[in-house]
C-alpha cells in the first residue's frame, strides 16, 4: 500500500519506490529507499511528514503515493 494510507504514528518498512529515476534518486538521498523504516508523523497542507533515520522529512502527497510500504 502507498505511504499516504498510513495513519499518524504507524511505522512500516519501505518495499518499493516508484516514479522516474530522478524522483527515486531524490527520495533515496532523503533516506527513503527499499528496506528503510519510516514512521508517519503528520499530514499538513498536502505534505506528508515522516520520521526517517532520526530525521523528519516532508514529502509531497504525490511523491508519498509512489512509496510503497
């Protein structure tokens, strides 16, 4: 299921990251790649706030929809 379906506080492992190569590379630089664990913190103004490796990152809802957990 896509990252956008998780509720606040839920933690899951990333299974697959879709989209164009440049999008996947950008997300990988943020720490969002298959095998990493991500926790949804909140959703504000169309952005999904996630905890990844002790950091908080905001990704757009469109990008979050390409991250499968």
